[in-house]
C-alpha cells in the first residue's frame, strides 16, 4: 500500500478537469484504492509530496521506436526525409543487439518524459518488434507495438516478401497480443505507398477475423497523396484503405491532414481514430491538421509525438504544439490535458483502466516537481501545457510499479511549504 499527499490534476471529460489540492491518493496491488482530502488523523503515514503535482500517466498514440536516434535530423519534406534518414536508420534494427539496445533506450526515454502508454511502430524486421516487446515487458511499459509492413517502393534492405510479412505478422500477433495485460500487438502497414494491395487486404481481413488493432499513416503530405491516388487508381487516399477493410473502430490513422469532406464522413462512419502529431507536421512542412473540421465530423482524435519527425517523446511539449499548430482554432488547457490522458486512453479502448485518477483504475501516474509554490490552482493546467518544461519529472509509475525515479530529487523540496 502506498499513500501520497499532493495536488491531483484529474481529467473528468474532454473540457473539464478537477484540481484537488492537499489530497491523498492510495494505491495497492497496482490499483488506485482511494482518493480523498488529506486527513491528519488518518494520514500520518503518507509520503508528503506537496512539492509536486500528480497527473495520470501520459499517453502517446503514435511514435516510432526504431527512429529514436534520428530525432532532429531535418529534411524539408516527407519523402526525402524517409530516404535520407529513416530508412537507413531502420535498416540497422535488423541486428538483434542494436534492436534490443534502441528498445531499452526508447522505453527509458518515454519513462523519463512521463509517458506510461504508447502506440509504437518498429522497423520492418521480426527481431526489431520482438526486442521491443521483450524490453517493454521487462521494463514495465504499457504499449501497443507492431512490426512495420512494407513490400514495395522502399529500399531493398527493408522490403519484405509479401507472404513472409503476412506470416511474421500472424506469428507476432499470436505471441504477443494477449501475452501480458500491459501489451498488445497492432498490425502496422507503414502507409499505402509502401504496401501492395494484397498486403493491405490481408491486414483488413485478419483484423476483422481477430478484432486486431491497426495503425498506419494517412494523407500526411500532398506528394504522398497524389502518389497513392495514382498507384491505386482511386479517387481518394481514404478509399484505398476503405476498399481493403482497414477502416475499423480499432484503426489509428496518423496525420490525416489533406482530407476532403467526403473522406471525413467515411472515417466518421467507420468510427476510425486519428492521431494528431503537430510537431511532426510542422517539422516536415506537411501542413496543418484540420482539428476543428474533424471534430465537427465527430471523429475521435488523439495526440501523438511521431518521434522521430516529432523531436521529443515529451507529451507536455506536444500539448503545447497541439495548441500552437492550430492557426485559428484555440485548444484550451483542459482539452489538451484530457487528450494526453483520458482522451488518448479512450481512443485505445482503455478508458475504464487508465487515463484518470479514479478508484479501481490501474495506478498509472506521474509526479512532477512544482517549479514554484502553488498560487491558487486555477492556472495549473495552463502552466502545465505551456510551461511544462519547467516541471521536472520526479517519478513515473505504471500499474503501481515505479519505472522512473529522478536521481536528483531524492530529498523533498518544500518551496516554502512546511
Ligand atoms: Zn509516423
């Protein structure tokens, strides 16, 4: 049993959060067992963390493990960036020792940024995906992980034989989708450019038969969109996926920037999920995510880092970018915090297990050191979104297990509190 006395930031719905000063949160056997105001008669045994604020663990719905070491390497558009930086970097993950090393580095970086759940592409090699699962399992990460699929229009070192890619995906799904309560397998065609019609159709039918999750990219870049429309001889990029059964309530499409009204209607009718990756979109000059129009269609939106086109795994930074990269539509702090926690949890069908600080939910949370004493609580959500870099992470906990503890913060800092 663990009891912590601190300030809680808890999302209630997409536009409301509660900030609970001087509360006690308890967890036992990996589950939140109590949340209530501090009571001196009952709580003499709790950890005093009034120098911190406690939030649900942060969730990243779109990131690339095998690209972690090429963050910040710039090219002015998607295709040259893939050719020059991404494909050579991913080719290195065919080596088991390299694949294991980058997986450990990646999960350590997620934990040090307060990310407790992530949805991950690995390189197009079985060993890359397998080492990611092994590292995630041993280190205690909660994640959806998939091997990237690509059987055309890519360098020979990365190109998979179609039948082999299908066989490996089936095998990885069977080995890992239900092996751990924290981990799932996700079918991962990289994007329509690099996947044959047969491979995409297999993903659609396997997902339907097995209630499997799917992740891919959609309409990120105008050159990509016209390439796909030409290659598949269809009117829209969305139709390519629709005709092959990839539009499901368990499908996450990253970017979705260059969409027509009809495509938004189709994605909404299939209850597809979209990952908004603002830092990546501006890094690669891909365009601006049409957040308002997509919301008006009732499509579920999550926020992703898209490392390595996103420059950092730090989701508080991506909350700020999600606001900054909307030129006219203001995303308010309560919405941004909701996206990173309960909203992204709901996107993954995990809202009953994680995403907010409620009794009975699994104990995924982070403690951030307050950079200054709390001066009222009303502005805390705004400060977390726009000055998140000033809140040094103290601890990251997944299902009750501490996966990160800052070595520089072992003694409490009181900031004038007694
Ligand atoms: Zn991506």
